[in-house]
């Protein structure tokens, strides 16, 4: 079962079908109940009209034997007195239930030639009138008056051998000669049963067909909607298998969620391709940078082994220092790429700038106390790299300025060298980039200083940009959020 409904398509089809099924059952039940109530109400209205007609004849002192309502074939009628004694009933009535009495044969009475029984005499009428005067009824009726409204019941009746369900209406009438009588008249419920049965049959046949249509349409529509998703999945599987990050998933020519998913996936693939390519270049450049000092150091050691008097000890130490510095730079870059977060300690940039400038010639520091939150060691590395870069290019003067600007701490490192061309002001922050091709590796380093400085600045929630000073020369501006500000957190 879990495998059968393991796909989005199957679950969507099942969910839509269940929702429609519940709605259809609720609507069908309400329709059947409403239809049954309406038809039952119509049958009750017909029964009340029949009872009212008989009651009108009784109010007009029509003899029981001459009541026209007793001759109707489809309307069984009973007339009972206040004591529940059946006085008259329809001619063909054989059995009845649901009315005031189940009797179908009137009680025997002595009748005169005009059709009145022995209770029609003056003395009996006077006794009845006296009884009515002494009776405390819920509804007082004058002689010849018919009660407003009727009471309804359901029951069965057998008329001329046919048994059916009926809706009975009971109407009271105050007769001038017989006292309070109750007329029970019924209307058949065959039309109600037939209509409800027909509607129920139609629902039992139509609802499954409609649910089948809903399930089929949902299955097709869902499959069509998810077809691009399956195409994206297949292409992603192929990209994973081939490891070719230049490939892209197909983008539907729509503006829905699937199209946005495809575009986001392609953007992710592009970023992943860029990252992998950057790592490959990094590994290749690092291998190239490491090969030169290692080869030089090996050559010196081999020469020294064969001719000890030719050992260049200073050169060997210098190559070893270069290897040490390069290894430290590569290790720091690896930690930054791995998402290492700087420590949240407070660092005074003014004091840090003076410490880094101490012992360096041509460096002037103009600083006001400014505190930031971060790693003191990494921020020291940023200032050291910026000053090292400025010393390689400055002619006579290097100026370090530390100031507060709004919610940021700003560190400017300016030199009076040739400056950086505007087209190269972003490129210099790439790893292993040297703009001066004629500069020797010993003087120019490996091209990682500015890249490390920018990465550290970004990790501290700040920026590092290159510009120019009005008098000529390069200007590197480091901006970091002040300690305690909302931006004073490391970026991922």
C-alpha cells in the first residue's frame, strides 16, 4: 500500500477523489432529505385539504352517511369523537395505523330515516352542549367552527386490498349536533418513495462514475504538471552520474512553481560549477606555487650534498620561509572556505593598526579608538597583508587611518605608488593573481594576501575595496561593523 501511494501523483489523485466523494455524499444526503421533506410536506398538505373538506361538511351538519369525503379511493378517512370512538370511515378501508384509532368499522348506532343517530335528538344535543360548557379545552371552538392547522402523522392503510404508506392529517371540528369530532385523512406517500428511490438510484450510479472521472482527470493533470519535474530529476541524475556540471536541467516555458524550480536548480548548478572550477584552479595554482620553492630547495640541498662548500644557507632558509608562509596562507584559506566563524571578542582597530605599523618604515598611523567584534588574529592578518602590499608598491609614504563612520569602523591604507588601474580593482582580490608580471616571486609573494584579506573582511560582516587617492597611489578601504551593532556577525 505504501508503494502504491508512494508518489505525489497517486496521493494527489487519492486526496482529490476522497474530497469529492465526501462532498458528493454530503450534497446527496442533503438533497435526499430535502426532497423527502418537500414531498412529505406536499402529501401532508393534500391530506389536510381532504380533512378540511370533510370537517366543513360536518360543520354544516351533513349526515355521516352522506359525507362525500368518504368515497375517495386514494384518501382514507376516519371520523372519531371525543372518546376516540370511530363514527365513520372510508368505504373500502380495511386496515389502518398511525391515526387515533386502528378501527375501520364504525360503532353501531340507531338511525332514523333522515340519517341521524339517536344522539341527534334535542336532549342529547343539550347534554353535549352542557358537557362542552363544563370542558376546559386547550382550544375553545364555537359550534360549526373548524380548528386552525392540523397535526400530522405517518402510517399505513389498506384500501381495497392495496397497502401503502400514508401521510395523515388530523383536523378538529366543533359540530352543532355531535360535539367535538376529529377527522383523520391520509394522502399516499408513493410519489415521495418513488422520487427518493429514483434519486438514490441515480446517485448510486452517477456518483461512482463521477468519482472515476475526477480520479482520471486528476491523474492526467497531475501527471502533466509533474512531467517537467521528472525531466529535472532525470537530468540531475545524469549530471550526477557524468559529473559534468556544465549541463543544465530543462526549463519549462511557463511561469509556475516548476519553472522557478528549474531556474533555481540551474542557478545552483552554475554556482556549483563556479565553486568546483575555483577549487580546481586553487589546487592547480597552489601546486604550481609550491613546486618552485620545493624545487629550489631540493636543488640547493643536492648541490650541498655533492659540494658542501657551495651550500647557499640563506637561500635555503628563504625558500623554507616561503614554504611556511604559503602553507599558512593555504591553511587559512581552507578554514575560511570551510565556513570557520571568527571569535566574537572585542578588538580595538586603532591599537591593532599601531601594533602592525610598529617597526615598519614609511608608515604613519592616524587613528581614533574604534572597537569591532571578531578574531584578533585574523584581523591582524588583514592589516599585515594590506601593509605588506603597500610596502611593495609605495615610493616614500604609507598612511593608515582608522575612524568611525556611522555604524561602521573604517580603516584606510593608502600609499603613494603607481596605484591600481580601475579595471583591475576587483581582479586583484582573486587568488594567485599578480598584476606585475615582471615582479619576481620573491618580492611579489604568491598572490594570496589580498584574497585572504577580503575573505576575512567578508567573514566579519564587512567589505574590502580598492580605490585611488587624489594625489595618486592606491587606497584600500576596510569597513567593519562596530561591536554591538546588528551587522556585527560573521557572514556564512
